[in-house]
């Protein structure tokens, strides 16, 4: 028998004899004249209908274990289905229960739409629910779409370190790495790497090194933040897409790549996973309008204009908007709403608010740097980037004021040997998924909610 995935069987154009399909039972219904099964193997939101003669249950004693959640292998003929809602069905000749499932203790129940809060309690089983199955297929296609976008546009993929001694100043709180024996020793211990080492908060500085040889580079990997927050917006571990572009003097170039990446990957996801996305937009976030954003023109405002808009807002914010203070999530969401629920680029942030590597605009009296954030409806900041300071005197002066010259001597070397104007940006992958799917809690777009079950610690 030819083995087919459920997705392949459903999409088959012609009937086929001797087909084998393996998966898990999503529903089972035994009638006097026919036995109906629906099985799914994770390749599709839609399950494959299996039709069998009820006598199979009598001939194959083990079919008493044929219950919701059990793993099965079915062999038979793939035929055209007489039902309008499906293309193909499998006429079973043999059914084998590979792994039984105790339906009384199994926490997922047949034909129940479990809330995300409920399935979050079972991180080892929640991938078997329709919602999380759809989410993981979308993650997979979005990941492939991101790599395709950059490779189609001539970028070189770089694997940046996960363990690093650079803290990418201003990117977030750090997790420090130490061995179990080091943790038991005194404060005078020697470090495993001879210097303090951390889980990376960003691959940006490593990408800047590579951009000095490859022009256009990107990385896509895990990053870590040690903010002690249990909010619906924060993760200790998440994936970050980051890119660096050499020979660019315009913030507009960075913004264009941000926008193109967002729209291209989203179009890919919508075309490859239409049913999965529809599940979220129908049951999780009925008001989500991703297609509207895909065909909308983005809005561009300066940080100074943003602050004035916020000051004149008819609502009261928890954090009072003032020039020189960072924009909070409530500010970002209001700005998007004010601009018509389209993506908003906020440019030229205060000099003292941003890290040393952002390019000085040399403006006054409100001193700014060439930085940009992309804000989207319902989420706020999705991407952040800037032109990098390529001028050696400017960079030396700022590092001296911050007492960072020794730590970043290597970074100064990049400006001494063939420096060019360049810039880059980063996009949080989970935040991107949270936006396109309309999920309120970011922990519902990751495969495993961290520390939620002892078996996964």
C-alpha cells in the first residue's frame, strides 16, 4: 500500500487502490450499516473521513480500542466522496489500532472547542487540539516564508551565537550563563569562558560584522529577555528575525524592507494556510483584518509628532506622554488607531533614549537619532531598527561618554577598516504571529508555554 499523508489524500485528484493512512482519531461513529472515522495526522486542519463496514469491528477484536485520540493505521481504497464538503474519502479494508487512548482521562474531548486558557494547562498534549495544530502549521509556513523572502532578495543567512559576552546595550535584561559548579562557588569564581557570558538578546552586533563582508545578511533564531514579567506580552525566550544592509544611507530603505517582509510573509501564510488562519479569525479574533493591512499604505510620523498627537488625545494614559520618554504600548496602539488602523512608522527618536550604535541626526535643539519603529494594530511595536553610526569620531565620542570604549574596541575597528553607511532592524516572530492571528496572549503562539508543567521543566 502507498502511504499518504492526510493532506495528500484530501488533495488527490484521482481515486487510488491500496492506500495506507496513519494518524489519530478525531471522531468515531458506528451505525448499523457503516462505521465512520475521521483521522488527522497534523498535515491539515481538515480530517480525512474513513468509511468501513461495521463487521470490521467484529472481525478485528482490537477495534474495541478504536476511540477518540487513539492512533490508527488504515488501509483501503481512496475514492471520490459523495458529500459536497469533501473531495475524497478512504474506504477501509483493514484498521489497526497502533496506540489506544483512554477517553475518560484524556483531557481533550471529542467535538468540544476548548478555550486557549484550558489547553495551556496541558503543554504536552495541546498540539493535538485544532487551534494549536493550526498555529504550528502557520509558524512553519511563516518560518519558511521569512527565509524565502531574504534569500530571494540576495541576503546571506548567518547563524549568530546564542551564548555571547556582548549585551547589545539597551536591548533588554540578560540571563547570565554559569555552570552548576560555578553557582555553588564564591563570588570570586572564574568564569567558564573567562568573561561573563549571557544568553543573547540580539544578533545585531554580530550581523554588523558580517555585513562588512556580505553586504546584506540576516539571522533568525532564539533570543532571550530576563524581564521578570508574567504579562500577556512578554516571553523569556522567543524568536527574532534580524537583518543588516550595507551601503544604505536612507532610513526609508530600512522601512521598505520591513514593510516588504511583513507583506510578503503574510501573503505566503494566507495562501498556504487559509483554513488555519480562518480558524483563528472565526473563533479567536473575529474582528481581525489582516487583508486590510496588506493592501493599505503605511503612515509615517516623527517621534516629536507622535508625542504631540498623544498630548492632544481625548483619553488619559497610564503613562503621561512627554518628549524624551519611551513610547508605551498604550501610546503605540493609540497612534495606530489615530492613523486609521494602518501600519505606522515612527522615526527619529531622542538621542539619549537610544543605544550608542544609532546614527546621530545632528539636529537641534531636540537631538535625535535615525531610528524607526513599525507599529501595527492591536499589538503596537512589531519591528525596530535604525541607521547605524558609521562615522568613527561620532562613535568614539559617544562610547567615551558612556565609558564603553574598551568593551567595544572591536566595534570601533569596523569603522576603521572599510566602513560604509548601513542599517538594520529586528522583528519579534511571536509578536508577528500574535498580530496576524489576533491572539491576545503571546504565550498562545509558542509551541510550549514555559514552566507550565513539571514534565517539561
